[in-house]
């Protein structure tokens, strides 16, 4: 294998890592805080992708001269729309299913089917794409034979910014302190005056917003369809469980590890065999480390 091919495969894995990381970060804080198995998390990603598509359409029709700046606005709108949807969903639906994991899983799976049909009715069954801004067209060539698309570099940078912002929220703000307190000991947090119901609602909304950002990033290297989210939901759950539900760093490392494994195994094997091999490795790892490879040590 040549050096050029090795570099490109590693970069392909890094591109997949960005989507998995953004999806898994939102799912990790929801699952880690509330124990909610949200099977509709993938549809929240699709919602963010469709929001990006609608933003591009509006700019193309009403302000074509400003099309080069639509993407940052679309990312913010994708987060805002999915944040608001997640907040309403938690207050009107999810809050009644706490401590009932099987019911929650079945209910959110049903919600995912409803959302898929809604996307199909609103946008049609065909996949849609968004135009790349002029400043993201082309590729960076660090050396001969290696060409890295600028859009992928933007997604990597976006993932780093989102990860740093989430880390600061959780570890450098009073709200983050409340989230971590409820995650570690819900009963004691409530006893000292923390409004755990409000923490649940806002945390679920933040996790939903992160899925929306993942959807916006996804549009930069693939088209969006009604079932786009379902293609990533299983991989996202694997990332969260493999890394450790309550470890932010573990989620990042797990996403990177699985993305690189999938990139290289798909290069050497078929796509189906690559996924089966990854799942086997995860099962073996969880047999020896049931809490995940990078699980945080907390006192229960």
C-alpha cells in the first residue's frame, strides 16, 4: 500500500469520525444523564440536514449573492431548530417515560418512523443536496498525490469547536455543574435544591441540538434523504457504549477508533464484513470492560 492511499484512508476515517462524534456527543449526554434510549436521534440529525437544505434554498432564491455565507447561518439554525424540537419533545413526551427503558425505546422508534414519513411527505422520497460555498470548493494538496477537500477540513474544524464548547459548558459553567451532579447522583442533587426536571429538559434539548449540527455537517459530503438518520443511529449507539456513557473524552476516542476501523476494514473487506468485524471487536471489548473502555469512575 502506497503512502498516498494510507493518508487518504486515514482522512476518510477522520471524516466519518466527525459525524459520529457530533451524533454521539448529543446521545451520550442524554443517555448518560437520563438513561433514555432515543431511537429518534438519527431523525434529529436528518432534521438538521433538512434545515441546512432549506437555508440554502432560501439563500439561492432570495439572496443568491450571499450564498457564500449561508453555511454558518445554516449550522446555527440547525442547532436552534433541533434544540427547540428536543425541548418540546422532552416536555410533552419523553418526561412521561423515564425509568421505563423498553417503553422509551419503542416510543422513540415509533417517533422516528413518524418523522421519516414527515420528511418524505415534505421533501419527497429522493435525496437532496446542498451547494458548497465558494470558499469550501476545491481541495488542499499538502503533497503530490494527496488531495483533501476543503469542505471536510471545515467539518473537522466544526467538530473541534463544538467539542470544546461542550467541554466548557460541562466543566466551566454552573449549568454544567448541575448536569454532572444530576448524572452522578440524581437523588442527592434534588435534595440540595437542583431542579432535576429542568436539567433533564435542557440537557435533552442540547443533545438534540448537537444532532442537528451533525446533520448540517453531514450535508457537506453526502446527500440527505428521509432515512439518512437511520444509517448512523446504530453506529452512534455503539460509539457511546464502547467509549463509556459518562465520559466525554471517551466518546471522542471511541468515535475516532470506530471510524478509523471502519475506513480501513471497508478498504480491505466489504462494507458488511467491516461492520460485522467492528461489532465483534466491540462485543469482545465490552465483555472485559462492561462500562466501556473509557468509562468515568464515579461513586454511586
